[in-house]
């Protein structure tokens, strides 16, 4: 009986000590986040493009505020101008007459809150995915499904690749970057593994041709998150700056990147 009384007293003491603690998380003024990815999918005209602008938000906020009311244009080396118009107040800006040309250099200009942001990028070509190889006994446990998306790297060119694997199961997309430093002119592969994939699941595989600068940017971004045990969508241990510059107020630098890529897309059904 005494033991029961002691247990009851301990439970009462611990439960009465519970209280809500408000964490004082440091915050700063919102920064502009630029998601300017020009993607020219093989077999399409590439005319329809969009740019997404958002603002950074406090850590515990559940929503990402759009950056509405900006002026956005992209200019090519021949001074052709492509205006991006906002869709409502979503922070998503669209253009339906873009003219993608391989190896063309494009110049991005964004005016937001009376500050001007600029960036430039060259549209890079990409190799097509030849085929996908599946291994059902992969991973450290030997129970994961591994996919290898093979492609042939062009000889005598310096190429950089950005792979995206998107499955129809609720997991974060897998992102990887590759360069042809030791595989130039050979058939190589993008790699994906997921233990929850089963027969019939569908995986969209995208191979993007990217610049050396974007490769370096994404490599650092992915390395940081692998060290922290998270993904590229987790909070970064240190700020990784892209190629966009605030010309008006350099201290108020933006986050994100302006990228221009040819894209090959491959739809795979798990066997």
C-alpha cells in the first residue's frame, strides 16, 4: 500500500511541474527568396515558364508568405525581353512566350520593394536518359529498392548534371548533382534508393543540364544537409548564397538561384 502511495505522489509531482516554455527565437527582417528555374523539357517549345518569389519567415511559422507585386523580366543577348506577370497575388510570375536557346545567356532582373535584384545564367543542354536499372536488394539493409538512371555523357565537353527523383509515395524528392570529371564520354547513372518503394509505384526522373556554378551551389547545399542528417528542404546550418545580387542594397542579399536548363524526363514504374 505504501508503494502505491509513493508512486501516486511521484506522478502528481511530475505532472504538476509541467509548464509551457516560450522559446525566444532570434528573427530578422524578411529576405527575398528567388526560385527562378527556366526548364526546357525535351520535346516541348519551352515557351511557358514561371518564377516564384517568396519571403523568409520566422522558424515556427506554418506558412511561407509570397512576395507579391514585383516586376520581373528576362533579357537575352539579343536584347529580347520576356516579361513575367504575377498570377493574382500568389508570388508566382508567368511568361508564355519565352524563347529557350541552348548556350544562350539570359539576364534576370527583379524589382521588389524598390530594390533591384539581378542574375545571369547560360542555358545548358542535357543528355537523355537511356534506361533505368532496378535492384530490389539495395541499401544498407539489403531491403531497399535502388534505381539507376543511365545516360551517356558527351565526349570532349565539360558537363554538369542535376538529378531529381520524385515518387508518388509521401517522401521528400531526392536531389543529386554529378559532374563528368572522371566519366567524360562514358555511360553513367543517377542514383536513387528508397525502402518504401513497392511494385507499381511510379517515379518521375528528371535530368537537368546545369552550369558549373549551379553545380557548386547545389553541392554545398546538399553536403550541409547530409552532415546534419536532413534534406535540402531542412534549415541550413549556414547561409548558402546563390547567383542573385541585390544591386540596390547588397547587405539585404536574397536567397535562391537563377538557373536555366534543358531537361530530360523519364517516367518509371517500379517492377
